[in-house]
């Protein structure tokens, strides 16, 4: 990851360079730019005429190896079609390619783009720089990869932007990387207790923050029977974690985010098969986003009141595991019959959603969860599923997804889907009665809706986007993506509660 002293920003290279360097450089040095041996130029189709074998098409690149220097040209495409996501993607692709040059310092040259604001371009550039140079190598015995070298310093030559923009974009991107780290780590490390300790660290490091943690005894005493049931088969006891940030104490509006934190999902007694179980440490990605969002919002000093909750348990097989057919009473008082122990995420979320609604009466409530494989069948691995009982909230979240490249697509929540979750022996079943695999992501969301009453609520199913098996969009690595942090920061900032 790049840190503060590793990103140097310069402006207007084509003018009197020395004057501009002295005036705008964020870190004053006597050395002259460019002093790196790798120069990467981003050009539109209109600007690409003078480069041999290069047309400037989007995602196109060409590399020239010269004496003591490497030049790469990266296409941005047709000027009127360039948006911020294309900039993030182009920067990410360029830096990914640059790693193969085995140079730890590069210079990026960015043109003026009349249809986009310099501030927005600069933010997109810094986000992509930090996100695309992210590496999780904690468990590598030899952290020097043979095929590439990690980039440690980036020099930027382009239009002016302020140190405030640099800092904002860095905090935003590093909040995403914080989330990636939590998701990528081992399930025997990132346990419910570990997540609780991380929450304590976040609360103690900043003003206007509080944390409340319910251990397994308190979960039982409060009657959170669903969260207790999911976690009771594991040696790693469950936790309910609630972080509070009062960034706008004069306001009564409260935004709340709840994350699913199944630190490992074996499927329980309905055991997952090989080929599916190996990646189930990622099933706490919603919890990681909740913590990463809290960290980022506080460090940015957002003027909002924010509650971030995490319902976390390890869905293991043991002598005390909950059984298919069991009936448990939720914190809301509603009873649920277990039709499948692998539909556990909705159970832990149900108790957390009820608690947050009862305790804080939030103006708006969003939950994130790697909830269903059905959403992957429906939307693939680039778009998350969006469900909501409030049209304006859904619209705002959708627009934030478009703004950040963390895209959402809304699916319906008709009454028929809620009826399909009704039980014979209990109030609800944790699987629908409309047939195996039918509308699985929708009926899961309909189950959650039973626990939010009249609160303006949205559910984001990130099962297809929380983890990438191949990487994508240049700045998205293999494995944990951190999807959701930038999306929700945009939502918190741009839209009223």
C-alpha cells in the first residue's frame, strides 16, 4: 500500500516546470521530476496521433523500451465517453502492468479533460493508485514475487489539485484496503472476538465514538436466539458489535449500517461441498465493510451520526450445533424454524437489525451481506443486489453506486415473497417454500424485511462482488475487493438522512 510520503503530486508539466514544481509540489524536494525510469502517459483518442502503434482506445496500451527508460501509453478512449470509472480502471490497469517492469517508482502523466472536474479526476487517480497497489502478503515467506515488483512511489504530473483532495482520496482508499485485509485473513485469526477487538481499537482511536459489545452470555440474556443458535456449534463464541459515531450531534438523524459477520461458514450440519467451502472465510465481508466504513467516516470527519453494527458468529459443526428442524425465538419475538443451517446469515442479521431499530430508531438503515449464491446467478460478479422498502433510499444508493463504480441493481420485494417465508410450525422459515433455488436472493431479503418494521431500509447482497477470483477493473485485485466502503461513504456524504 502507498503511504503519505510515497505519493508526490506535480502540476502543469508542459509549462515552466520549475516554477510549477516550486509552487505546487506537496512534498518539497530538490530533485527534479521526472526522475523515475518509468513514464506512463494517459491519452485520449484525440491526443494519440503522434504515438506510433497507438490509437488511444479505452484500455489500449503500448510500451516502448528505451535506454534507461520505459514509456507506456494508455488509452482513455473518446473524450466525451470518459467517466471517473474509466479513469480509475485505466490507472489501475497501467499500474498493474507497471509492476511487471520490476521498478518500484513510476511517473504518471495525465491530460486535461474538459468534461470532468480536476478535483474529481484527482480523487479518482489517487483512489485507483492506492487500490491497485494493494497487496496482501502477510503469509508469504518470500514477499519478493518473481513476476513483478510492488510499486512503492508514484509521481503524478497533471492538473492542479489540493492536498485536501489527496488526503480525502487516500483515506477513502485505505479504508477499502482495511476492509480487504480483514476479509483476506484466516478464519482462525479473524474470529468474532477478533472483530470485537478491532471495533474497540476504532472507537478508542477517535473522539465522538463509542462501542458496545455483547458477548455470548449477554446475547443469550437479551433473547437473541437466532444469533446464539448460529454460533453455538463453534469454539469461537458469537458477538454483537455496535459502533457509534456522533459527527453531527445537533442533528437527530441517524444512519445505520449492519454487516453480516460469519467468520467461517461451513454450512453447519447442511455441510457445504468441496469447491464451495474453501472460500467461506469471505462470509464476513459485510462485517468488514461495516468496520471499514466506520473507520473511514470517522477519519474523514463526516458530519453525520452513524451506527455501524456487526452480527458475527462462526457457523461450525460441533456437539452443540443447531439442527435442521429446530425452532428458535428471535430478539423481535418472532419464531423461526431452521430449514437449512446454511441459510445462517439472515438469522444473525435478523437479531442485529431488530436491535438497531429498537435501540437507535435510525432514519435510514442499510445492511450488507454475502447472503446468497442466487445473487451471483442473477447479477454475476460485477454488480451487487439491492433490495429496499423505500424508493428514495434505493435511488440514492443506486446513484452512489454509479458515482463510485460499486454498482447496484434493484430487485423486487413483492408481498408474495414475504408470504413464501411463512412457516407451519413457527412464524417464519429460514428458507422459502417456493422451490429450491427459486428467487433465493429475493426471499432472503424478504426474510430480513420482517425485522425492520417501518424503518427506511435497504439490503445489499454482496455475495458476487466481495471476492474476485480473477481481479478486474484494473484497481480490483484477486480475492477481497472491499466493495461497499466507497459506495456508502458517497451515500453518507451526498444524500440527507
